[in-house]
């Protein structure tokens, strides 16, 4: 099962350096630098919204032909992961949030008002 690691704000894939080897024993692990962070492009005028970052994750999965994955999200990455799962539930097997403060992100009503038994519809 593919596991995609999403870092938080002002971080990079480097934060996962102590986790990747161990996780790789049971999962196909992928980590990427979000746009504007780490080794990625840093355009002066770019769309850095949650939706744009979620689209980046979806494009990443498409290019690598990842049909379904588990997201592991740290900090700000949690908003990106939640947005991705809510908008593309068939592409994900699960979501793990680590220290993710989602704040005033209007997702909770959508998560808990779904008709299905599983709030995320996974």
C-alpha cells in the first residue's frame, strides 16, 4: 500500500528522514516537498492555497500512477490531506494526522454529516 508523507508549513520532506526506512518495511513510501518548500520550485507569484497544494498531491499520484494511498500529514499538511480526501475519497485508503491543527477549516460538518457509516467515505 502506498503511503504519502506530507510535511507542514516551513518544513520539507527532510522531517521524515528518520521514518522513511522503518515505514518502507511495510509500505511503498513517498515523500515530496510541497510547492515553495524544501527543494521544490519557489515561484514569487504562485497559488499556495490548500486547494492548489491538494491538486499537487493529486498530480503527484497521477504521474506516479498511484491509484490509492494512505496520507500521513504533519502540521499544516493536515489541511491539505483533509481537503484531498474530502474531494477525492476514492483515491485514499486512510488519513493519519500528526500534530495537525486544522483550525477554522470548514470540514467538520462535512465529515460528520455524511450518510455513510465511515465519516470519510473510505
